[in-house]
C-alpha cells in the first residue's frame, strides 16, 4: 500500500457530501416556485397565510437539522432544542414588541403639549407591554430590548450560553443516554414553568404578541413581508445545511459519529469526548435559536406553551420519522410531518365515516401520529430518509448484511475510503 | 245611629279596660322595677337608657330576662292611662293580646289605642342584647351557653367582660368552663380596666398558638410613626429612609410637598406662551433636567411654587426627630403584648415547621406512589416508559368510570383500586408485547416509542372523556382534616395516600424479596442468559414485571385522582417529577426511590415555603436544584455498585 492509498488527497467537501448540492438545488427551486406563485412579487396563486406556513415550515426544518446533528450524528437525544428555539423567538420578540410599542407610544405622546422625556416614553412603553400582567416597569431582562443589534446578539448568546453551561455540567459528570434526555427535558420544563409565571418579566402565559407587525414597516403589505421572511428562512436553512454538512463530512464528523456509536472507545483513543459533545450541543442550540428568531415573527405570537417539553418531543418525532443520521432526512421529516399536521388539524382532511363512528381527524390525528411514530421506531428506524438508502444500496458494494443504522452503525465503507 | 254605635264601642272598651286592669297584678317586683324606671323607658333614648337596662339586668329577678327579650323584639307596651307595662302581641289591626310582665301569663285582650308600644332603636337593642348575654351565659341549656360564647368570640364588647366573669363560677360543663375562662382572659386583654390585669392576661397566653390570641394581641402592638422637633418622653426613635421620612413630614404638613414630574409638566403646560415657556423653547423641554430648569424659572417669576431640592430635604429632615408610639395601648401593655407575640412567633414557627414537614411527607408519598411503578420498569428492567404518566391517568379514569357505575363512594373506591390495577396491568402487558419487546437494549428508542404511545393515549383519553376535568370523589370519611392545633393540620386524604404509599413499599418489598416472581425478576435483571438457562422464561418475566409496574401506576392514579382533578394531561404533571425521583434516588433500588421522593417532596415544599406566592417558581428552582444535584451524585443517592451498575 502506498502513502497515497492511506492518505488520499481530500476531495472538496461538496464532493464528499453530494447530497448537499442536491438539497441546495431543490431548496432553490422550491423558493423560486413559491416566489413566483406567491402574492408578494408573483402571480398570487398561493395565499399569504400559506406562504407564512411554508416559511415557518422551513424554520422547523432548520431546527430539525440541528436536532439531527445532535441526535442522529452525535447520539445525544436532547429534549431541549425547542427550548433554545423558543428562547431565540423570545429574544427577537422582545425587540419587535419594544420597538413597535415605542413607535405607538411616541406618536401618541407627540400630540402632548410638551415634547416627551425619555422617562415618559419608557414608562409609556412599559405600561403598554406589561399592563396585562399588572406591572408597569421594565424588568431587568428587557435592558437591551431597545437595541436591535443587541437583541440579535442575544438570539445567539443566550441560548448558546445556556447550552454551554448546561452541557458542560451534564457532560462533565458523564450523564449520558436516557439520563441526559430526562435531564434536558427537566431543563425545558423548568424554563417553561419559569416563563409561565407572571413575574418572569416576559408577560407570563400571555407571551409576546403582535410580532408579525414589523416596527416602522406598517406601510409594507404582509404579502411582501411574508415572502421576504420566506426567503430569509430559505437562506438560513440553506446556510445551516451547508454548515452542518461541512461539519459532518470531515474528520470532525467521523469523531462525533464514533462518539455516538461507542463513547468509551473514542475516549480511550484520546479524544476529548466532552469537548466534542459540548461543541455540537452548543452549536445546534444556536442553530435552533436562529430558526426560532425567524419563525416567531412569521407566527406572530410566542408563549411559554411553545417551549413546553412536548414541543421538543415532537421535534424528535419529526427527525425520527424523517430519518436520523441523514441531514436531508431530518428536513424531510420536519416538513412532511408539520405540513401534514397542519393539514389534519386545520380541519381540511376529510372525515372518515365508519358507519357507527366518524373519525374526525382534528381529534384523531395525534393518535395516528403517535402510532405511526411507534411503528417507525420499531419497523423503520431509518425513517423516510431510509428510502433513499434503498436506492444507494443498490449501487453500493455488498456489506454482508451489516446494518448501518444510527445505533448499530460503524464507520461506513465510503468514509473509510476517504 | 252612628253616635249610638260609638257609645256602645266606648262602653265595651271601658268594660274591657276595667277587666284587664283587675286581671293584671300591679305589685309584682318586676312591674315595680319597671315603674321605677318608667320615665327613662318611655323616653327610649340611647343616652339615658343605660341605668334602666343595668337595673333590670342586675335585679336578680327571674322575669328580667323575659322583659329584656320582649323589649328587644318590641313587644313591651305601656298602658297610656295606668302607666303599667305589659307584653302585647297584635291580634289584628286594632286589638292586642296582653300578657303579664311577671311570668308572661295571658291576661286577655284590649284595644290597641289604649297602649303605647316601646320602640327601642338599634342602639338600645344592642345594649339590651349585651345585657341579655349574661342571662344566656347562665342559661341552664348548655347549647345556649355555647352559642352565647360563640357570639362573644365573634364580636366582643366591653360589657361582655363583666357578664362573662359573672358566669364562670357557676359553669358546670368542664369544656364550656375552659372556653369561658379563655375568653375571659382574651376579653381582659382587650377591655381590662387596669394595666396590671391586662398584662397578667397577656402573659398567661405566652406560647399559645390560637389565632384568636394573635388577633387580640396584634392591635395592641400597632404603632404610628410621627415626627416632631423634639420627641416626647418615652417615644421610640426610628430611622426612616429619607424619602419616607420626608413623605411623613409632607403628610403632617410640616414640610412643603415635593414637586412631582406630573406637577412640573402640568405647570409648564399651563404656562405655555406660544412656542416657549419662560423664555425656553418648547422643543428643548424633552428631558427632565430641562423641564426642571424651566419650572425653576417660572418659580422665580412667582408663577409656580418653588421646587424642593435635595439640599432642602436634607435640611428639613435635620430639624425633625422621628419616633414611634403605640397607638392602641399603654406602653407597658404594648411591651408585654410584644413579648407575648414574640414568644408565640417562636412557637408558631416551630409548629409551622412541623406542618411543613407533614406537607412534605404527604407530597413525598404522592411522588413515591407515582414513581414506584417507574422504579420497577426503569429501575429493575431498565426500560424507560414515558407513557408511565398515561398509566397513572388511565388508573384515575378507571376510578372515575367505576364511580359512574357504583354510586357509593366507599364501595366504588374499593372496587376502583383492583379495577385500575387490572386495566393498567393489561395495558402494560399489551405495551410490553407490542412495543417494548422489540426495543430491549435500545433505550433511546424505547424512550421515543413510549413517547408515541404516550401522545396517542393522551389524545385517546381526550377523545373519550373530553378536555374538562372529571371528578373522582373521595368517600365522606376521608373528608376534612386531622387538626392538631391552629397551625398544624393534615387532610385525611393525604394521610390515606401516605398509608397507601407505605403499603406499596411493603408490597414491593414482599413481592421482590419473598416470592418466586421476585426471585425470577431479580435473576433476569442481573443476568438474563443465566436466568434463562436455569429454566426461567425471561420473556414471561419481563412481561409480568412490566405489567406489575404499570398496575401500580394505575393504583397511584386512583390515589392521585382523589385529591387532584382527573384530566387527560394529569400524567404529564407527574412524569418528569417521577423520573427525577427515580434518578435522584438511584436506579434499581426501592429505598433510593423512597429517599428520592422524600427529597424531591421536601425540596418542593421547602422552596414553596420560601416563596409561597408562586408554586411555579418552586418547581422551576427544584428542577434546577436537581440538575445540580445530579452533578455531584450522577447515579443517585443510592448508587448500585459493581456489575449490576453497568447492566
């Protein structure tokens, strides 16, 4: 064997992960089609609300991507990523709400005989925002709400720091597997319960509302804003996909997959397992938060129920149904399940009449989802993305029946070649 | 003709009058007493009536009580001619039925116009009522005496004190006597004449937990804060924050009021002169400093009251001394009351700790009940069952359905407990056969699959039973609380849950350590292959164990449903806490689960006590604490050692 065979020249990463190019192509095409069909700049076949639904779905795909990276590739079943998603939404929502209320308050105070002082404006905004929870002063966590750049920084920093601290505590004490899942779920529950209080400073269970009205952009129709947000979501998803595929296709990716498959061995090989896990956990938390910051201006309202543990469980459901350990699988799963869910729960699905009993999908959809989730877990652990494997397996060499699923999987032959 | 008729009626009235006059005895002691105070009684004035009521009340006459009662209900009349007092009831619009004031004997009827009704106003009726209390306190009927005491406890007056003192010695019932004595001391605290007896009464209550004692003492220690150039003798000086001190001076008109932002704005608005105020451009008045400057200019021109500056405040405050005085009691009494309250406070704090401990134990038993099933499936089998909460919910709904069929609450609970066990046992076995069996050794996927089951079961319950909460009513004998004293009490349901938790601990220990099933379960847990080579069927054991754990969850559901509402989402309220309990306690050890439940329960109660307004915050902090706890004992309080730990 020559040196070349042991250390072949590294291919550009796009070539190492061809699925990325395909995905970006499809995403671009989809964005183009939606833009043409939407009301904002196109022919108006798709309603504004559906454009928003599609934009939100892209954000959900992005958080699913993060979930896939942390769970499908690194083996950490985090039940807290929707909490990071929500924190991102809260961070951007605080600025949106502050800035919009500031405009309203300033314009109403402009009619007063004296020009308003900063304190008067601030009091006016505070009583507008916190009237519902019976407070009229800004809690300390709103200190930076007036500044768009600072709140944008908070979108990244707050979830990032939370994930860093939580992950450091959890990984250094070697909490793994189901224990870690339960611990992340507890973190999510604690956060949701905290936000549910009226004196949390974030309006308790009222949450933040009116986020779809961008401050200072009232003259621009929602149809335009929705398509712009759709583009932004598509761009963010595309970038996140590129970065994630870059992370997983190099040596770093091999290490995190190795951690997933056998943590102890990787540790004995001299890798700092905790550092790798901490990086992935924090990195994906930030992706989730950015997705949340794009999602909630389109949704218009955020409240603590969005952060409740069940949301993170659904996130795991999407990724599992889409197929773990494949970035496009997570995206497919999130898009498929969340759009299907919108279709079923929106009352558009036809009821099934069984004679004595009529299945109304609004009531029975969740049951169907639960059962299909169980079925996917047991019978098709590779999810929808597994269908693509069927095609590629036809062309790839025989592995003598060795399963390459997320748990039993070892180093892939293609990876060994690289 | 008409005249004749009138004459006839007049004659008859006269005859009747003569009749009543002869029938009524005029020289009974009570009638004489009434005659003695006739003027005052007829005048019926709140100010002068006192002596008459006292005379009646203290006369020692048997009839006095009756007279007072009838007087109070406006049934005491006086004959306009003879001035004699009678009881009368209106028969119709013109006729009265008369009764003697002595003994209330009927003495015939008379036309109404010959009599005048005494109409005591509400003030006088109050005085009469107070006088009557004495009679009620001495009434031969124990129930009347108890009612009178309750009335005094609710709304005491000065006059009650004497009446009560007079009624203690004659009391025969021991319980009532104690109550009377206690009430007498309480009233002495409030109404006692001289300080010494009040202080003595106060000191007699040292350490007493009664709410009534604190209610009597608290007003005595009320203080008012005051300011003067020189403090009077004996006043307690206080240090006030400058803002409060100045506000006090303003309230007492000792200093000019601060000029608020609002006043400044209003004054400025009132003095707008075109586009400027006092020579300052309007547009530049967008800061508080600029506004104050403009205001000061106005003040200099005499158009406004000058603003008070910080220096003014400091100078004014220096001139005054601030002190507190007791408002409602002489200082000696107030100090005694304060001491007594301090002593009571300590005692209350101790008892509150005991109460808190009871609360914590009962919460711990609820968590233990919720977690014990999980301790079996997770701890013994290593299977994560996220649908555990839904088994709890299923058990509670089973109880609800049983109550629909069996209306008797006691019987229905007795039926519901085994029914819930059977239903959830079956559900558990079905789930093990259909789902979990395929996923052994893939714990994360078990977690996910059971999530799916959990979501589906929750929605199924919602579809069947609706979203509103369903009641699971406890039998009557579980209503109410065991009250130890005014501070410490615990409801019977919580005691029952505690007992149930103990029973389950016993059951678990018995099954695991003393039965064949337990032996086989332990064998399969430790080494399934070895166990199966010894003739144990691991499949069957896993199925039964899982069913057993689920069945216990069902029974826990009945217990939890008794004190909380049954909803389709009740499982989610317990699942995280249950897992916390098992994880904190240490997996695979029932004593660990017990410790974990105790810790989680006491923690939650303890945090709630620190921040009583907010149980959400308590849960938040508890979870944070547990996350930190896991840092130090990642394998729980009682960690398995050796090979079993890695299994």
